[in-house]
């Protein structure tokens, strides 16, 4: 629970309230120290779980490739210190998350996530009621302790999802009072999401629910052959809908009274891709280019205000570590989702299905926000769920 909380948002707010400072949170020594100390404590507490981890060469090699390339990009980075710091913190965080996931049961992992996410939701409501600075962002939407609606939104959605998953799990024991309470908590979480006005979680939520539905259709059991045929048809239909949606994105955005640029993201990506074109193979060094005035000025001219991230985890890695880094990330993510999907398919239950959906969500949300790196919940969550999957595969490697 502590490790989930020591990510972007709560620790940033504590630092902000403690004393004024200049610069970026990710460069602040107190923020870095909090994350590293939290990770080292988790590693120390969960180290015995290393014996329960299946030694999966593919997972270990692909994860090491991603983290290693991010760190090694410091050799050619335009800001070597920042790149190496981020790479080192990501390495420590990844190891801690794998061990944490392996040391917890499915119920323990979901409960830890639920407590951490609800701590963020409650703190955000408290900051709003107490009128803390920046609890309302520049759009007039609730940002809470996260400074940005698109950082609070995914947390609120995860909080609601954990409450629902725990309610379904508890219903098996017929503890209806607890089920009703968890349902009310989920409603409050969704209300907080509504107040944030964030559309960032929508795509991730749709993708996660679709993936869960398709997985459910392929599970063994009665009429498995017919259900799997339905899954193929449904998957093809979803693909067609996505293609039509991309082609018609402008018209859809207009009908929803939203910007066809995805709240300016496509404008940001246009500039980012221009800089990718200057260093396509090796990149600028992970998170390093954001210390350069050239890209900040170009984005300010194109987007109308200063921006300090690519607003896509995949685009961020492409910009920082080049094509080789992006390929490594895509392969690692695919392998991790494959392992999580395997254990869910073998032993499906409410918590396992939730963890599979949460892993897919953590990947999908990276399409619209930079959520790969140190101090970032989706990367920690995906890695922890993978650690749980590897522990289950160790017990039943068949």
C-alpha cells in the first residue's frame, strides 16, 4: 500500500506543502528520496518472495532491456544526470514492484491497491473542501492532491474498480452489508472522477473491459467452442469500430463538444515526432529533452502553453530512447500481459479478472499520458501484477 502511494501525486503534494521549491518534481531530491526509500523498504520486506518468483527468462530479459536502455541512454543524453537518475529509480521501482506482487495474494494485492487509491481520493476531496492551492486545475476541474485532472481521473477509476472487485469477491461469502458499503464507495469514486472531468481513463477503461470480455469468452467450460467463435467475431467487430472511430475522430469529438486534437495531444505529438526525427534510433535520453528550451518553445508556439512531457508513455520512450527503446517497451508489455492473461485463464475468479483488466488498463492509459517511468502508478501496477502472475506460474508451471 505504501509503495502504491509513493507515486506521482501524494508525494508531490506533500513536497509542495512542505516548502517552496523551483524546478520539476521529478528532479527534486526529497521526492526522489521518498520514492527510493519506499522502494528499498518494499524490497527488504518482500525479499523472501524471490523464491516464489518463476525465473521467467523472457520477462526478465525484456524488463531488463527496457530499464537498461532507459538508463544507458544517459551515455548520449542531452541531460545525462536526469536520465541516469530516472533510469536508476525505475530499476529500483521495477524490482520492488515484482517482489511486492509475488509476496501478496490476489486479495492482498487488490486490497493494497484499493487502500492506496482511496487514500488519494479521500485526500483529494479533503484538499477541495479545505480549498488547498491547485486543488482545482486551470480548467476549473477537480485535481485534488494530483495537481492535474488527468492524474486524478485514472486514480478515481482504479479506486472504483477495486471497490467493485472486492464487492464481487465478498458476495461469495454472502456478506451483503460489506457488499453494499463497497458499492457506495465505488459510487463516490465515480463521482470524484466526474468532478475531475478527465477523459483520460475512458479509453483505458473501454480497452480493459473489452479485453476482459474477450478473455471471458475464451475460458474453458460449457460451449467453449461456440464462445471462442463469438470472441473472434467480437474481436473483429471491436477492431472495425476502432478503425472507424479513428477515421471519424474529428466528427465524434465535435459531437461530444471536445477538441478533435484530443485536448491538444495530437498537437503535442506533432512536435514530439519532429524531435524524434532528429534522433530516431537512440533518442535524446529518457526525459532529458524536456530540459531543453528548443522543444519547450516549439510546443509553446504550437500548443499555446508550456508542456514538459509527451503525454504518451510510448511516445515518451520513443522520444527519449528512440526506436530501439520503443520496440523493447512494446515487447516487454506484450510479454507481461501474456503472463497475466495466462494465469487468469487458468484460474479465473473475480480478483484475477480484475487484475488482468487492471494490467490492460495500465497499458492503455499510457496511450494518452506519460505513465512509464519512476514515480508513476501504472508502471508500478503493471509490474506488480506481473510479479503475482510469475508467483502463480511458479506454483503451477504447466
